[in-house]
């Protein structure tokens, strides 16, 4: 498996063959990669702080490397030491104009957060992304930034990258209603508000991920939330701080799913240590518990920079029941795990429904559609529309050939489902896995026999 992982890390595109690995042993993961959301936010905040901060346990994925490379073009010095990243901040308004176009690759989070940071700098920048990112909406970040005083022009399709941005100092304060439930819009607006003269207000549709609010408080920014309104005071400077990143709950979810769907009735227990358990990210755990899974957390504690972390334990369960997941807030708490949950629901008793998931249309792919097509390749019936998936349970998946369409979460979900089958499945276009979970194949190898195909 080490040779497979080594080759995979060097390949932009590759296919894999996956089948179940026999054995009923227990499974232990001492850690999972650092949380991508916290990694990106911690790095960018230190880049615009004053002094030097170390972000510990950073997810060293392709998305993070793209973010760090862009900051380097803007004059920020970042030095790696294993999975720790030392960032020398340039101050809130100290980024330097880049010499060339900024290509952010595939990372929508970094694109949106950096747009907000660049809106507070009075120089012109061209920002572009790869093919998948160039199909994703930017207007719900761009439109408020224009109202705050930034000048932004699209160079191709309206509402999409590439674009040019010329910032303003200071920005006008913001008072805005959310247009989407996603935490990315909220985070981008809060980052932009740092550059405003006065107090800005953001009214979210529901409680979404609160990593940004936690980090801003940790960095000493004047921010408060009452009900669904977050208010933040613009500032002139703040100091860099060390940030501790918890294990990514989304990465842990893949290993948990691989364990849950195994056919081996004699399997032991599963333990995953040091997993981030932010309450706004626990929807996948709640859904599995509602389905009857014996899932426990132990040793919960807060890291110095404010994120909770715990060890996850799971015991064998012979059958699962169907589940209903609905409501913007609950869906936001498991938005990245919906493809995995749909795969598990196909093996449960009864019919499961995942509702209010329209945001998935604007991910790397239309993830409602690509999830349904991926499951259909395995022989699993899923009915869906633009806001809902209905998964018919008690189905018996069969080995399949699946194209990930370049979507890392579709590729990994297909590999997890294949890891429960005796016959090998082929998952195509798996280079995208490096976007969020570079060690995925090595970790999945506890459950599966994996072969990298030429």
C-alpha cells in the first residue's frame, strides 16, 4: 500500500481498483488529517496579522498548498515544518501587489476568503481558478464586496471566476442578509468587515459552521453573535497567534462509513483519535446515531485556539434503520458528508430522505446528481430533484465502474462503498482525492485491497 500511496501522491489523474479486505479485526486510527476549514482560516488570519504565528496540524492537501502559494505571491512568508506552518504576517493592510495573475486552483473557500481580504487592499488583482472552480458561484460574495466599495469585474461568465478586483481602504461597513446557508458566505463577509470603518452586521439564515467566529474571538477581534445576527467591529491591526487545528471530522467520516458498511459480522470496534467535534459539524454523527449506530465520544477537550476535539468509538451493529435529514441548519452540519450518508442509507432498512440539500448543486460538481449517478453505478436506486434525495434501503450493491467527475468527495465515497464488496470496483479519475485527504488511500487500506491502475 505504501507504493500505491506514493505513486498516487505524484499523479494528477489515476484510477484505482478497490475490493474488501477480509478480516474481523478492530480498527484504530491514531489521527486523521487536520481540518481543512480551520487550516485555511488560521493560515489567512495569520497572514494578515502582525508578527509570526504557527498553525499546527495543518491539512497538507492540494487546496491548502494552493492557498499558501497565493499568499506567497502576496508577500507572505510561510515555512513548513512537517504538518506545522509558520506564517509571518504582513499586517491587515500590508499585502503586496502580485506580479502575475493569482490562480487559486480548486479551493472555493480560499478564493472567497481571499477576495474579501483583497477587497481591503487598494491595488488591482486578477483571480482565476481551475475548470471546476470556474463553474462555482462567486456573486454572493462579490455583490456585497462591491457595495462595500471594492471594484470587481468578471472576465468571463458573470458570477464566476476569472475576475479582477481592485480594493478600497477603508471599506464601507456591511449590513447584509444572507443569501445562502453556507458558512463560506458568512466567513467571507466577516473577513471583509475587518477592513471596514465601523461595525458590520451579518444575518445568517441558520447556524452554520462557526470556525471563523471562534478564530476571530481567539485573535482578539470584537465580534458577537445574538441569535442569527453576527456583529463585528472593523480594526486596524491584530497580532499573529499560534493556532491548533483539530482532526478533520469529514475525513474521519470516510473511515467511519467504511467500518459501518462492512459485511464482516465478526468485525471488532473502531476508534479514531483526535477528531474535531465542533457542534456545528456533528450532523453526520447525529444521523448515524438516529439510524441505530452505537457511536460514542470520549476525552473531549478544547484546543488552545478554541476548537473542541475528542476520540471517536464505534461498536458493531448488524442492522441500521432509515433516517430523515431536513432543515437548513441540520443539513449544513453534514453538508460535506451527504454523499457518504446516502451510501449508508442504501444499506439500511426502509427509505431515507435527505432534504434541503440544494447547496450541493454548487459544489465541485452538482453533487446531488453525481451522488445519485455514482450510487446507480453500484445498482442502488436513488430518486432526486434539485433539493432532495430519496434513498431506497435494503439494496445490495454490486461491483461497479465509477467516474468521479473530478469531485474528491464522490471519488472517496465510491471507494468506501467498493471497500465493502468482494469483487473489485474501478474508480476513475482519483487524483482529485489530494484536494482534501492526501492519505485517504493509505487509511482506507485498513478496510480494502487497493490497486493503482496504469
